[in-house]
C-alpha cells in the first residue's frame, strides 16, 4: 500500500518541488546524482494502488495449466 505524507511534514524544498509539479512539470529526485524517483501530477483517471481491494476475486486455480486445446491456439 502507498504511504501518504502531508506536504507540511516534508519541508520547504519538497513544497517547492510540489509547486512545480502542480504547474505541470516533472521533478526528478536524486540520491548522490542518481535519479531514484520522479514526481508527476496525478491525472484524472490515473490508477490508484489498492483501488480494487475487496472488489476483485482471484480463483484458487488461476495459475493451473491450460487445457491442451487452449495451448494449441497460442501456437498457431
């Protein structure tokens, strides 16, 4: 599950970075010059991790081998 942090807890540099994101810019976050994350604005309709929790059911045999006739269709 994603961690949520309030803006006021992040400090001035992050607040400034988020202002840029709100204006449509992408902000890269680096550790010793190596990019480790990218901040981008959430667009309407973006997927939200955990949005389908409790709404999707996966069958017990979801990873069972496919029947031979179905496998044959992949080999055409």
